[in-house]
C-alpha cells in the first residue's frame, strides 16, 4: 500500500515525462517551455533546458554518453544536449509523426522510441467528446531514432502511443495505447526492431498516459481522466491505486533514493488553452512497496 500523498513541486503549467536520473527528478513543463529537475524532497528546483523559441518539450531520456534527449513536440523533433553543453537537433520526426510528437523511452544503446498524437486531440475532444474520440480515431506510428539520429517506423497502427517502458533485460517493450485503453507489448530485436505485438493488459476503465515499471514486473499507469495512478499486472488485474485528490494524473515515475517513491504529474486537465494560461499543475509523490526497474 502507498503512503500518504505529498507535494513535491507546485506552480507549474503542465508536467510531463518525469524521469529519475542521477539522484534528481527531471520533468518537462510544456507551457513554460522548460525541462526542470528537482531533489526528491522538492528542494533545489532547477531549469535544465529552456526553449527560447517557444518550443514545447515532452519526453526525456539519456544516451550512454550522458547526452540528454528531449522531444520537441510541435516541431516533431528530438534535440540532444551533449555532456559538454552543446544543444542541437538530433532527429527530425516529421516524416514519421502525424501530429505532435510526445513521450519517449531511450534504450541502453541510445536508441529512442518516440510516440505521437496522430491527430489534433484537443480539437477532436472539443468537437466530439472523450467517448467518441476513444471509439473512433486515427492510428499512428511509433518512431525509432537510431543513435546517429536516423529515423524509421518501429510499429504502426497504434492508438495514441504514449508512456513506454523497457524491461531490465532490454528484450521487451510495454507501451500505453491511450485511446485503445490497453498496454501493448513487443519483443525487441538486437537491432532495436519490434515484433510479436500483443496486448499485455487491458486497462479499461482506466486510460494509460505516462507509465513506469517496477521490480515485480507490474506497470503503474497515470490515468488522465481520473485523479489516480493505478498499478496493473500482466493480464489487467489492478494491484494498487494511489488517489491524487482533485487533480487528474498524466505521468508517473518511480525513483528516489530507494526507488520506491512514485512521482506523479497532476493537473486539472490536459487542454492546452486552460493549462497554458494558469499554473495549476503539480508534481506529487507517495511511497510504494516495490522499487523501480527497467527504463526509463
């Protein structure tokens, strides 16, 4: 069972892509155009990357040489910050994304898997509502970015590919298909190719946004349509739930000194017109029983 919820960071627009790295929690704040990091207790908040051109960061990850990769959403790009501070375009996803680029996981070889919306989600939600969008929506691809920045399609026919994890042995990927309300899994080849697609777990009525993996092989999913984070086992059994008060949960990450702090990015909504205007987002956390595993 999880401990009582506590606040780590407040006053952000919309947190996404939380990652535990080198003793700190890193996350993107979409509408501040920043990548930030913070200590486990919420102290020493730092701006690590600022997109001065108004670029919107999302997924984060690190290559073996310590380079930080950042998804630049609207531009459909991945940017790289080398250990020496250089910051430049790493990969152009425009031929492999049908709308904004989104979450990402980076493997032990520096290969990055990047999802995208597939269509203008906010506009469609406004026009048709969540139930209609879930029932009928365009499919899209998951892009594979090689360490040299070249891009190919890793998988297609995905319903809003979102949070993604890789098991500790590097042989299996689990990805949240948000609008299919399921977790899908693939075998990962030695060349990074994906095969043997299958459903790892149905998640309905929960909708998977950001996800993270624990040492027992269960997956925590952030549910963007409800104020909770849910731990799910293979096959779909709900193993635990962490309520997040009156704010919906959009991303999660296990970390902390013992790997058992579940950090959650929460906000009242994901609608860009609302969260871009007000700083209503937070990072909250609770202690859980099983530590993190795998990537990110």
